[in-house]
């Protein structure tokens, strides 16, 4: 046997943190714009210690040395199902045999997740780990979400003949209507991702963010919200220097007019004026309109993958694979 798969005990966490830090360093060499702090194992170790104290995980050992680990926390309700999620800092494998390591670890831990009632399994990987992404795809996972990053340099918005202004308190109802339109879009085919967005009335009045409204012919046709790093996005963008786009929509009749690009440009200008260093966005891979727009302007830094197992296999006591 190439690897020994064992429970993720406290004595393995320092090496696990070092493994994540090494992987992150490789990603940051490609994307220097990323925050530097996650290159330090000392930053990652407390996160892993807290997670490992609450949930089971596994470690892959080769000749007694840690070469991989996998853990995830439970989400009680994710798109209607109990789920388990392993963020990008809660898994890792040495790059020389990443596919086999991930396969062996998931084979051992997935039965425990299913026995705990988790029908949906989610994992986030660093974007440069192509072999790891392929490994999870061979395990039945499909792409679900993308986290992207970019500089604050303005984008080319010359073609958009629209007025853009900052939303005020009296615009809360209009912003809420746009948010509800986005929720309907997300729940419709082919995205099928129903969820309620944040209370935009509070966002309009917040002092640490901005919602920009685009107006064409006297009508509000789109909006975009930007503020501090999104706590629901991947951890490696969590930094005081990161501004996040957390809401964006253009009315269907006004699409292809360059409105979203104009709103993005205004958001970048605002972020730079506020002293931010970078801009992040996260979006669902099934949302074809979002993919076309965000992939034009942002570089992927994390990919999230998802698998939902049959209901009849959930809650069944785990058995060891041969």
C-alpha cells in the first residue's frame, strides 16, 4: 500500500498547516496579488486546530510522513440538504501524487460523512492544482463555484452610455427589487441555485460599502455592491486589503450595453479610493451570464466542487473499503 490513512490527530496538524502553506506559496507565485499572510503555517494552524477539534478528518502518511489530509465541517442546510464542506485550507496533498492521495482519503472519509447524514459533499481547491481538480472530478464531483481576484486598475467601460450614482437610503426599495430579480435569476434554469441574499436596505445605509446604480433613459437598469472581503467567499481572500463584489445584476432588456462593465469600473475606482489593494468576486459555475462576465475581468484563484450522493446511501453506517 502506498499510503496509510489514519485519523487526523493533533500531532499531524503542524505538518498539515505547512502543506497548505506550501501549496499557497505556489499559487501566490502565479498570482502575487494574493494576501501574503496565508504563506505562513502559523496563520493556518489555529484554523486547522479549531476544525479538527470539532469534526473528524483523515491524514495520509507515507513512511510515517504526512503527505495529505482532508477534513470538513457540516452545513446543516445547503440547497435543502445536510452537507459537509472542506475549504481550501482544510485539505491538501503533495503534488507528486495528488490524485491518488485525494482518492484514498475521500474513500476513507466519505463513508463517515454519509453516515452523519451529509448527502452533499463540497470541496474547494486552489486554482493551480489541476491534478487535484481532476482527482475530484474522477470521484464524481462537478464544478460549482469560482473565486476570482483582480487588481484595482480600471477596466475599459467606454462603450457604456449610462449614468452611475451611489445608492442612498431612499433607494433601498429599488435595490431590494433588483436583489429579488437576481434571486429569481439564480433559482431559474440552468443555475438552479435558490438562496436569499442579504438585506439590501442595511447595505445601502452601511458606511463601509457602496452600492452603485446604473440608470439608462431615466430608469434604473442595474446595480453592483462592493465592500470589505466577503466572509462567505474563500478564506484566502480574507484580508483588510481585499474589496469584494457581493451583488451584481443588470435588467435583461439592458444587457449587452456595457452596463455591468461600467458598474465594475466604478466599483474599482471606489475600492482604490478607500485604500484597498485588490478586488475579489465569487460566483456559481452554472450561472452562464456571470461566468461570461467575471471570467473576462478576474483570474480564478479557487474552484469549488460538489457531489450529491443518493438519498438511500445517507445515514448508513460506514464500512471500510477493501
